[in-house]
C-alpha cells in the first residue's frame, strides 16, 4: 500500500472517538490524507450529555501529558518521509473550567 503525501493526526475531544470524530476522519481521508486518530480513552465514547463524567474520566485515566505523549509517538512515526508534522491541542481552556465546577 502506497502512503499518501499528507498525514493528519486527528485528536478527539474528551468524549472519545464518537460519530462526529469518525465522520471528520472519513472526510479528511476522502480529501487524500492518511488520517490517524488514536483512541486516547481506550474505551467506548461518552455521549455529549455526559460532559462532566467524560472530563473526569479523561483527567483521571489519560490526562493532557499522557495524551500528548501518545500523540507524539504517532507523530514521530508518521513524520517519516513527510516534510513536516504538526499536532494541535484545542479547547483545553473550556475543559479546565469544568474542573472548577
């Protein structure tokens, strides 16, 4: 199998790999990219109605540092042969507010 020229590491929200993330993965793949989406939770996704439960699970079982380590391992593997590899964390501020509640 020939690798595509573009590789994307798609990072799911605290809910895990749900239908929305799978849909995004399919769309990006359909645009010609190899898309890697590691399941940082290592379990089925949480529904959006369980935001606080999902946040607590993420922080107690994964955490930002461990999640970043897992993603960095993937980026190092997928960078081979690519001109650059990038990874972005977003929405952290929103979830930090949940910890205060």
